[in-house]
């Protein structure tokens, strides 16, 4: 893999974050606490958090230009694991065409609120932590 994307000590990386509510910063005291903004403290990186709450990959795959304008990015973070990645392939093609040298990172999040299914199709009971009930 050859890449020409390298940060400078002065400017760091120009990072674009696309995703849903988690990337946006929902349920945090302030959006600046979301994980994309935390990266700005590591090496003077410039963050553009273009995440949209309750949105899957369809929206940015169709509206990428209107969302970010003509800005250029070295790194693109994608997180659509909770809201759907039905148009992720189209989004990736558009991102690669627009930013051929960018590093694209897909972040998959797991929610502790989601049902965890064991090898026998059972999920832990929400009423009693020590009991297991069959998964329908």
C-alpha cells in the first residue's frame, strides 16, 4: 500500500468524520467530547465532524459534496455500524475518487444495549443477569 498522506508537525492530519449519533456526539455533555474531536489533541490534527444523528451511510453517499464543500482531507473516519451501512460501497467509491491518497478507516461500534446472542441463540435476560432466555 503506497500512500502520500503524511502529517506535518505544524498542521497534523486533516480528518473528516462521517457517521451517526455516536460520531456526532450524542449523549455527551458537549459534542467536543466525541471521539473525532479527541483526535485533535493528538498532534495538532484538524477535525471536521460531519456526522448526522440517526443517519446511515445513504445520506453522505448522496450528499457528500454539499456536506463538506471543496475541503481536502488526509484521513476519513467512517462509523455507520449502529445506523446502517446500506450505501457504504457507494460512499467508499465517492470518497476514494475525491480523496485518492486519503487513509479511510471504518470504525465498528458495539452497543451494550444490543442483544448479545450466544452460540445456542440465547441472549442474557434483561431482568436477571444470571438467567438466560431463548432468543426468538
